[in-house]
C-alpha cells in the first residue's frame, strides 16, 4: 500500500467543462456585431453548443489522442497492391466529423455563413488544430470551383455538406466530401510558376493526365484535390479525384508523410502523379488566377487559426494565474504578472476582432468589401500569424515549469504556433502580395483607408499612426526592402481602428498606447502601469 508523504496543495484545476464560446467575450461581441438581428439568436445558440462541445472533457481528450497518435502511411496491401492509404486514430475521425457537422465547411451555403463559421473555426482550433487543415481547404475550394459553373454545380453541394463520410468511394456516391490542395513542388516552393508537373490533354474535352509531383500535399485522404500543372496553354488548375467514377483508384502515389514540428495529427505528404486523371478548372494558362480565391480563403483561416491558438494560450495562462498562489497571493493579483497577462490579452483580442471583421467582409460580398479584403487579408495573415508564436511561448512561461510539461497542453500550442505563418505563403510572400495590391489596385487602398477612417478622431495615437502610414505609403523608394515594415503598420493601424470602435475603452486605450503610441518595451509585460490592466485581464478570463 502506497504511503502519502504530504498533502498536495496550491494546484490549478484543469480548464475543462466550460463553454469556449461564452467564455470569450471578444468573440461573442464580434458575432453579435456582424450577424443580422434576425439570425443572431440562431447563431448564438449554435455557437454556444459548439463552445460547450469544444470545452468538454471528452472532446479535449480526443484532441490529445489525435495528437499523440499521428497518422501512418500504408502504401500497399497484403498482396502487394498499391493502396496509398493514410490511417488515423479514431479520435481524428471523431473530431473531423464534429467539425463538418458544425458547419465548418458550409459557410457558402448559409446566411451569415462566414461569420458563423469563423467563430466556430476559431473555437475548434483550440481543441486540436490539425483537423483544421482539411476543414479549411474544403471550405476554400468552393470559390475556385465557381470559375467553372458545371464543376461547381456538381461538387459544391458535397463540399458544403454537414455530413462527414470517411469511406473511399466515388464522390458521386457520397453525401459529403473533403478537398485538399497541391501547389508547391521541390524545385519551386512558393514560386509556383516554376512548377514542372505536366498536364497532357485527353480525348474527352476538359480532361487531362498529369505526370509530376507535389512536394507538400496536406490531407491526402481527401476525396479531391485542386492542383497546378503545366498544360499546353500554361500553368492551369485541375481537379484530381481520389477515386474515379467507376470506383477505381486514381493514380495518387503517396511517397511519404512529413515529419513536422507541430500539426502532428494531420497528414502532410509528398505525392507523385503518373498518368493521373484530372479535370481542368478554368481556362488553360490561368491556374494562379483560378486558385487564388482558394488561397485567399485559406489565408483568412490562417488568421483565424492563429487567433484561436492565441486565445487558448491566453485562457490557459489567465486560468492558471487565477488559482495559483506565490509570494503571498494569487498570481493574477501581482502587478507584474497582471501586466504580462493584459499584454497577451490585447494581442489575442486584436487578432480575434480583426479575423471576425474579415469574415464579415466575405458575407457582405460587395465590391467595396472585396477590395478591402484584397489588402487586409495578406496584411492580417502576415501580422497575426507572426504574433502567435511569441504569445504561445509567453503564455507557457506564465505557467512556469508546468508550462514546459506536455500534460499542460502548452507545448502543443507552442509547436503549432509557427504553422500559419508558413502555410499559404510565408511572411515575405504576404508582404509582396500587399505591395502588388498597393501598386496595381488603388481601390484596395481606398477601401482600407475608408475602413480605418471610420475611427479617426477617437484616439490621438491612432490618428498619428494613420498619418505616419500615409507618409510611409507616399514614399515608394526602396518599397520592397521596407515591405515588412509597411505591412506591419497596415495591420496594426487596422487592429487599432477596430478596437477603438468596438472594444471596451480600457482595451482600446492599452492597445493604442503600446502598439501605436510607442509606450511599450520589446517583451510582453511592458505596458504603461497607469492603464486599467485589471479590467483588460478580467475581460479575457475564461469564465462563462
């Protein structure tokens, strides 16, 4: 019989069994702001249900199991036949099924669909970020397929379905499907125009066979993939089904699964095409233009995913400090720790507010909002995803040594945190994309300035930051070398404008003083001590 040597005290209860949605005041406020009154009750009820599911002990355990039991590749069956199947832990399928059923691939088919989905995606990322990849790409495939009305009519109902069907069989026999994407190749990476995969036309109009490879193809178990290849007319977008209409397997040779820093529950692969059957999407030579809408939608999911990771990191840090005692009192009551927590909370709320504003622009769909998205999405993707890693690391430090232990969940957040900055174009790609929009699409800058202009006059630090940004944009000398600086300022000004308009005064004041006014150090926890930091922390505390 084991003997007890002492009584364990001063331990923090797990953050479990709570409503992830209701506990996130910034997220609830964004949904209330961006969803029409006649849909609001329905949306709030739906998101509250998903929030309770996300915070439940069972679903959180699924996230742990999916991460601890990563997928495995089975290239051949027992008889030596090539099968190229990826096998997942049951928890992966449970999570993916819940995500599909929650409408995380159905935004295009529902009113206020993008705001409702964005809120759900931000929450679901906090459970296990890996399954967000197939959910994101399935959602994002819709606008690319709409360049071909016939393909869209055939595939869109399946893509926006709320039914998860994991079986490998022809898509026409399934109630719901998932999509992946293959763009990058060994020799080119982000420079997709360097792709060498060849598409040879077949006798049937619009069909081709592909020969080549993709260096990074996530979610290879999906029912279909949008890929880029060189057709006779130039770089073109193609739809590659995993299973052909007659039930036979398409040639989709999975060479290996990637060993990644994080995102370990999700399978990312290297694939080869060798006479692979494909259908053209859009015109030959317009592959980048065709697939760019998919890329834009997945970039927004990078913003939302990073916002979700930051929110969970901040929630865990504040929860820990609410209960943990040290040096004669609760950590949350210590002025220096409160400064750190408030600083982290500002970063999290700014990311959430910006991501939800972008989702609302998708729901609006007007030319003005589309122009706004053209500049705001890459700027937000650049900045928000880069802020994720320092937030996750600092949040882990708030737990001390406990935050370095796997069971706390913080190491998984830290490992996941760099992903969204790299995926769908790393920082330089986003910065250069912003420059292209500034130089070629003046309506994009006009829409951006109108958006931030709605907050002018409310905070002198924001007004000064807008003025300085305009000065920066007026000088195009050496603009490429200054691109990151410019994009950072675009993102911060936009976040500041949104918080001034929508956040509580103490949040907007602290953000403008630090991020725009320069009263800030080089690490978290260096906010001006005169601010109302206790209110900022209390707003971010995960209590529903």
